[in-house]
C-alpha cells in the first residue's frame, strides 16, 4: 500500500489519491469504480476516495493554526462533543443489531441501542420497572429529554475501534497517515481496517481536553490570537440553548477552563450511576444534581452570555471582538413529556411537546470582548432572525471605525416578547415565518456607545434592500472584496447561493449585492444547475466559488424540464460558479450525499475538504453494494443506511490539472511576510517571472456548519512588479481598513495568468492596537 505524501514532502502539490494500490479495496473497486474515471480532471476536477473520520461527523469544522505554523489542523465535532459513543449507546446492543442483518430493520436497527428512556420510563414521575444502569445516560446527564432525533441516531456505529473515542477531534492533515485510504467510494464498504489506516492522524479533543458542554449547533469564529471562540450550543440534548463561551487554544490544543457541570463531573466519577443506584435504587439523579436545575447543567460564570443560544451566528469584527446574533432557547424547567411512552415507542420523531412549546427567538445581539472574556448585551438593538442568520462586515466610510454588520432575513416586527429578550417568532414559534428577504445593517459601535444601551429598543439598524428570495436557513454565501492601488474598495460583492424561496421550495438562483455601490441593491446574477438547499460554497484562490452537494427531495425537482436524477436530487455533481460572468460549470461527482450537516473548507494546497452529514445519510438508498437486496425491492429500500460511517473527501479543482490529466506546474511563493499591517504595502517574492502572476489574494477561511460560511472572505489585492530588473519581487498593496479584511489569520495565494494558484502562505493581519501582544513577542 502506497503512503500519502505529506504537505512538505510533496511540495504542497495536491494529494496523490489515485496512486494508491487498491489492496483490500480492489474487489470493492470492481463493484464501485471511480465514478469520474472518464471525466478529464482538467475539466471536471478530481474527487478522492473516502477518508475515514473516526468517531464523529464533521458537522462543525474549520482550520486551526498553532502560533507561527504554516500547516493548520482541522478541528471538528458533532453532537455530544463532551462524551464518547459508548456513553450514549450500549455496545452489546449495537453488536446485536449488526448481527441481525440489514434485512431486519434497515435504517433503524441501531435506534434501540441508544441509552435512552423512551420505553415507559419518566425520570421525574417514578423509576418504573424498566430502569437499569445501562439506560441512565439520558436521565442522569440530559434530564430525560428525548434523544432520538438528528445526530443522536448517528452515534451508534459498527466500527468498534472508535466507540471509546471522544466526539470532538483534531485532524492533523500533515500527518503521514492522514489521507490514507483503500480506494473505496461507498461508505458501506469501509471497515475496521480502513479506520485503522489513518487513526494516528486524529487526536481526541473532548472531555480529556476540557470540553464539558455539548457544543452542537453553536456559533464559532477565529480571532487574531488564533483561538477559536464558540458561542452557545445544546443543553438538555434537545433545543435548549447554552449560555457558554468556550475557547479552543490551538497552541496547547486544549480548551480554556470553564466550570464543569455536576452532571458531567458525576458521570466521570460514576459512569451509568452504578454506585448511585447501588446505594439508592430509587435515585432519580446524582446527589444535588437535578438536570432540570440550570446550575446543574450550566453553572453560571462571568464569561457567560446574557442569553442562552442554540443556532446563533457569530462574526469577527474589525476591532477584534465578536458579534453574536440570533439563536433560540427553551425553558428547561419544563420536564420531559410524561405521556411519551403512551404515544408509542416507534414514534421516533415525537418530541417533548411542552418543552418544545416554550421555545423563544433570542432577539438581543451580544458583543464579546476576548480581552475581558465578557459579553455586552445590546438591548437597544433588537431584531429577530431565523436559525443561523448570515452576517457580513461592511465598510461604510474612510475611517477605521466606519463599518457595520449586515444581515439577511431580519424581522423587526416580531410581536410580543414571551420573555425579556425572547420572542415567539420564526421556526418553532407558532407565528409567521421569515418571508421578506430583508438586508438590515447594524451599527455595532453606535449601539455600544448608546447611553440607553440597556433599555429595550429596536435602534441602530438600517434597512438596505430586500432580495427577491428569502433563503431563511442553510443557504451559503460568498464574500469577495477587491482593493485598488490606493487601498480603496473597488467592489464588495456578497452572494446568496441557492436555498429556499418564499414558499419553502428549493431554489437554484444566485443573487448578489455590491456594498461598494452608492445604493447597494440585490440582483439576480445566475443559477446553479438545479434547485438545491444546504449546498456548500467555498471561495477559491482564482475568485471562483466551488459549490458542492446539497439536496432537493421535493416532487417538483427538475432540470431542463425533466425530473431530477438521483445524483441531481442529492447534489452529487460539484459545480463551479464564476462571479465575474454568472456562469456555472458541471464538474466531477461524488457518491455520498451531504445535506444539512455537511461541511467544507479550503485547504492551503488550494484543494477543498468536504466532510460531515449524518452517518446513516451517507449510504445512498440504492447502494449497489447490497445486490442481494434487489429481490426485496418491493419490501425494503435497497441498501442499508446503518452501514454508514463518518467520512471526508478532498476535491481537487480543475485548475490543478493539465489537459493530459497530469498535475499542472504551479506558481511558487518563495518569500512572504509572516505578518502584515493595515495602511501599507508588503513584498512577496515568487519563483520565476513575476509578469506571469495575474492576481494576489488573501483568503480567510473560518469555521463552518449547516452551510453557513460567515467570516469567509476573498480579498483581491493590487500589486506591481517591484522593479523591472528584480527577480520575482512583487509590491502588494495590503488592506487599508479592518472592514475590508478583519484582523486574523489568512492564506496568501498568488495566481498565475492561467488561473493556477500557488500553495498558500500563512499571513497574519495584525489588529490595529497600541498594546503589545504577548503572543507576538518572540517574533520581534
């Protein structure tokens, strides 16, 4: 078996996926050959075989950088980031479910292995006759609320080796084993041996490194210090929000210390409550640790947000702070549904009705300051948003403080607030949905300075325009800024790509607004190949946007007047959108579907890594790896979703290939600064003729989830040859204002006149401050 060539060894070239010997995967390839074998890479790009992702799906994913390192790692997690699979699912029952075979309960055979209490037990009305230590997880740590939803069903896995691993992981993409694979393209074919191949490239980063909370459905962003700031998440397993601000430090690869809830601390000391129940068989929860008491699951501390949030958005600001907007919360004093068992064990979609009915939309934004580790609630700037609202930092004038944060789908007329700062509006609120497509911009600094900041009001918002479509949830964006030789913004275009229209139907349209215009207005600029929701959009160094995956399972899905094929419904074909022309090109296709819970991120070698999605959704319903099931087509769907395992894939864009399929020669950055400042220029040395360079760009790749890419930005910089007789020296004009490119870590690319990018160099754009940054001291 050939080994993957590391970043350093391969000189930054794209991964050598298809030089791998098939080994144990040879027979698999006979059944499932490369689906793009006849698609020229120079036209279609290239899709790698499946890469095992160990114990968890990359539903939240992004690059993290150690101080001064040129090579990032990938931090990722899904639901239950503070536990292991064996905490939540009984391994004996998982193995029993596997032994029963695919034809028994295809797609749901692992459900009964979850350690929940759906079968006749209510944790607060009495223990009943079904209590055992093995069903205590849900009761003791999550208050007995329903587990059987979303990614809870993805936790049980047939891969035994990962069942004791934590569900927050750090992926070292430069490790020699990182991208090892056996050439397989279908998740059902991966086995224990596949997961052993690259296991050494993954480090556990959950409870053992300071994760005490379920940070699923959080907002997260990276600031100039390189740390990842995580806002909100899940409490009580369901849709109850978190007050917490958790911080990942890439240098120590640990989490900044927060107070540990008694639920998690007790579970660590007494897993499954074995000692508890031996002492008191009628115990309902750990001693003095009732999960319905907020202090048991979220002990208060000064760094908390004022409002608990689930599905909020966060964006790094020009002054190196963070704006957090939106999110939902529920009242965890409302207990689990006492009639759940009577409603039927098989009703897996049933929720705790009264608990869910308490849901409110958090309408108060907050600003987080990393220097003080504190939050400021903007009570004077209330606005309601759908789940995961899109956010964009926008320049509004010539000064460093001339900026606002623009949003999409905000609703100021949200009605009464059910609780102070929380309105019954939007998803789950029982009042009208978000159907306007409004773009509001918030003057954050004015709201902060307002002497009436703590008085409830709806001030400091300006309505810019209303788009023709709504796109209320899970719709990707693309942000492209171009700066001229004087440091002025030539254009700042924000693209909304696919999603949903006012009727809730999938749409393939692309709309754009240019904030550099005197009167910015939305306009339709193109359409992707077919209507899709939850597509992934990744900005590339050549200024184009790679669109990957997404779903459209509506009956009306069609392409050119004909019904969509399976691959089209599942967004299996990658696409390239060109913002300059509005054109879209069909590229290579994958064999796995990544919808709502899929993610994608740009890598320094200018390829794109795709991951995420529910484990069971990664097996296609007509998966031909189960030929025996064809005779049962009238009884059961072909294939078995429970054969799914978490995987990733690398997409190498066409710009990395020659017409003959070989790798293209790429421009090389010979020398570049480690740090740059605003209002100045910097020098870049390239190997070869500098006249061959067509563009110099900075790319910010922040953390992404649920098709939300807030914080990603492409910044095209003006440049010139430094001197006619100099060897490869370019003088590059840097950003003039923090609103053009917020402080932080960027990937610097040079792109030749044929659109071929270099391998990136990391460049830190320093915040404008007079204070000495201790993290930079040894660089000076």
